[in-house]
């Protein structure tokens, strides 16, 4: 959410930043609501002061035995009390209206974030590895002979409908090995704290990270009002919801491996084959809570953590900075990491790492106390995939595929697979 004081102080700069996000001049509406809210607050305070004075005068009139003055002041106190209540109610209404408008506006991009309308305007900043040369036409993951026995979409459709998968045998084991490898790397080498969190959350937590109110259709709500998390960003970031921590507490760096649930609203017809875009999937998620002065550097550190996973797996990738038109609602700058998928002959997103500044912290009221005292400040938050496990499985299978339908597996996974080094064409580990 945005700082209303900053909008009051420089509405032109706020509007200019919003135009970059595709929102035209919202400050006039915001400041109009804010002015009405402040006017009603002032009127309530004035009426309250008059009520307090009249209340004191009532006692004095009674002590003097002035019945007429006593009755007049008593009536005045009652009228002022009603006026205070009415003005406070109006102020609350405008306050709720202001919050609703501010909640619906995206974050302000950094000056360095490239302008653009869509993914075609994203800017590549890094590339690692060279896509392999195959002496045969590489297949998509679900078409590889060794994969087919362990990846069942028909049974999943019977159980749950479209965009689900049942994995079994060697494929399920490779999928699990990838998640364990990611967690261990982030814990042992990247200094993240392993965290286990619920996948059902209260709506306030979805508000805190920005999934609500605007993007409710993208997630699943249960009949009792809980929400299934679309990512562990929701739970990990909200650890500091409503909390004021000491500066020494920062930074906090979390990692969690969870199930994630997304309705994929608006994606009908996209990536329907295979397991690239599923309603239920797994991610290893990174979240950092930092001092404001450290958040921009933390974005680069987290990006490096995600890139390092792909490099250890030997998977070619590229990193792009998302333009203003393609960037997520809560981000100020986002690095998308795209892994090479030979079956599709293209790079596809496998991680999105974003710095949100104090945007989420304001929604959550998450602050820190400086070591030198002073007024508490809002923390900064960041989140990123480290990585999407299912998409990483796809990349491992497609990049390691052989002409006979087998798959060579990355060396870093061998220890997680009991020393097995490949997926045979018959679907067994060898």
C-alpha cells in the first residue's frame, strides 16, 4: 500500500510513476477522499472539544442552581455528542474508501525498472550455459519414453480434472530429490532458514502480500473463509505481520518447500499440455525481510541464489528484468529467470525474484525499531522462487533426454537418488 503523506507532498511524481504502471493520474481522486476524511476528523475533534467544555459548564450551572442554563448546556452536550458520533462515522467511511483505493493500486517501479507494455519489452541482463545440440528432435517432457510411465495425466483428470498430474516411481523420486537439493543448497550454502508453514491462511494474510482484494480469482477460497496459498510468499512474509522488530533482527531470510495452489484464471488454452501450468504444484520459496537500505542489494543476492541452483544442475538459463507492463502488482523491480526447454525450443520462466520495498510492510504494518531509537520504520520485503520444483523437473528431463528415450540426470542429484545416474527408457532409475 502507498504512503498517503508522500502522495500529498508530491502528487505529480506519484501520478508519473503510476502512468508507468498503466494507471492514469489517480492522485486527484485519492487526495479528494483524503481531504474529506481529514475535514470530518477535524470536525469531530472540534465538536468533541466543544462537548468537553459544555460538560464542564453543566456542572458549574448545576452548582449555581441555574436550572435554565443547566438544561441548555445539557441539551448542547447531547447535541455535540451526536455530532461527534456522526463526524467520526463519516471519517471512518472516507478512511475505508481511501484504503480501498490505495489497496487497488500497484507498487511504484524503481527509476531503473524499464518501461514497456508486455514481455516483449523485458530486458535481458544475464545468460548462462549453452543450449545442447541434439542429433535428434528433442521432445517435450511428457513425450519422453522414460518419463511416460511416471507421469499420468489421465488418472489425474479422473481424480481432479484438467491441469493436475499423478507422478509415480522414478519421476516422483526425481521430483522429490530436486526439492531436497534446493532446500539443502539454500540452507547450507545460502544461509536461509528452513521454515515449514501452513498452506491454509486467513484472508488478512492474503491482503498483506497483495493477493487480495484485487486478485482473489487467481486463488482458491475454502467454504470457511480460509485461502489456499498460491505461494509460500504469503506465509513467510506475514511472519512479521503486525510486528515491530529490533533492527538487529534484520535481515531475516526464509526458505520453505510447500504445495501451491492457483486457479490460473485467464490462462485458458495456455500451456495445457504436460505439467508446465498446473493448479497444484510445489515450490521452494525464498523470502527476505530487510532494512530499507539493504533491499536493493538483497534482490541481487536472492537472484544469485536462484541462478546458482540452475548452474549446479547444469541447466542453461537467462535472466531478464521485467518491464513496468509485465511486472507483478507488488513489485518495484523483478528479475525473471528463464530456463532453456529444448522440447519447446525456448526459455521459460522458472523463478521470479522481486523487491517490494515497504509496499507489503504497510499492508501488514510490519516495522523495525532503529538501534539509535526514533520512530519505528517499515521493513522492506522480497520474495522469489528458488525454484519452482515442477518446472525444474521439466527442465532436467528435457535437457537430459537421449535419443533412446532415457534421461541423463545431473550429477548433484545422484546422491539423492541412491547413486542412480539416469532414468532408463523403461521408466526405472539406473
